[in-house]
């Protein structure tokens, strides 16, 4: 039994046992005009579409906050969600400390300054400094395709918000942290599946018939129940996305 088949069977069994089924709620093959389904944060970022998918690039300057970028779905999603897409890393800046992040169901804090609908505060994130997200949003965060001279090749999950910048590293971390994960080579395409179902969060990446799966129990944190899906690129990162799908769980 291949790793991907085992993963699909496990997900199907869990879904069947709960008497529910996944329903396709969002689909973008990446080939059409990206503005129809997404909005972009980051003044130095760019997005293009072609027959090979949607190419998304952060700004070019390492260690400069204006070179970060986030691409958000215009649509929001409630309840349990499954996110699938084909991911190809294009940049080869392996000596630059930078990661890709998948945001799952992001909302604002519900205050006048940071309303629940993050589109209403998007202008405040024209310079997409990381703290603008982890201090002012409710969201799940999965880091992957991580590079850098000091630490690289890890997969980790977080739950926003943090109470301040000093506590971000410890307060938002969902254990375990997976280290030395040698995946996401530039030029290779990985099929990614991320599932948030109840208090369980999982992330898998398949390439050349091999599946790597990572899991977290989020029950120690307040639940995330609705919001947008986002792709974050730190400075210098450029990737291509194709066949993006979001499913929600029916029957609950």
C-alpha cells in the first residue's frame, strides 16, 4: 500500500465514521485571472497566471519586511476544512532564512481596529510584517519549505494570536515541531493536503509516490472555526500553485 493510499483511506475512514462527507467549496486551477479568487498583501509582490498554474512571488530583498507577501482567498470557509494544491518551489535561495506558510481560516480579532473580516483591514498590511498577522488574527499556521543558513527543513504549526512579540515563539507553537524534513526541492512538484477536522490538524506532501505526513493536536488552543485561506511567502520566496481546492465537511 502506497503512503498516499494509506493517507486517503485513513481520512475516508474518519469521515465515514462521523457520518459526514467532504464537499468542494472552492476550486482554482491557477490558469485564469488570479484577481477573481484572491487578494494580495505586499507592495513588492506579484502574481501571474499561465497554463502551468499561478506563480506567486514575494519581494526580492532579504530581511526587508516590505518584501513579505500574503495571497488570500476572497472566499471564507466555516467548520472543518481540507485544502489541497500542487506546489512547486521556483526560487533556489537556500541560504536565505525564509519560509512558506499556509494560513487556515484566518479572521481578525473582532475589534474596531481589527475587524473579523480581514479584508476590511488589508490596507494596514501593505507592508506584511509578520507581527501584523500573529498579533491581530485568529488563524492556524503551517510552516513548510523552510530554508536558511541557521535552521531549515522543518514543518511546524502555530495558533494565532500571540499576546505580544516576545511570546510569539513559545505561546503560539503547537507541538510537535518536525525537524530535518528534506522536502520541497526547487523545481519539484508536491501534492499538498492539509486537513483541519475538530481539534486535529494534518499536513501531507506527496512527490514521486512518496507521502510525508505531519499531525498536530490543537485541543490545548481555542478552536478556529471560520475564515480565509492564505499563502504566505517570506522575502525572496517564489512558488507555483495549481489545482487549488478547498473542501468543507457536510453533515455536522
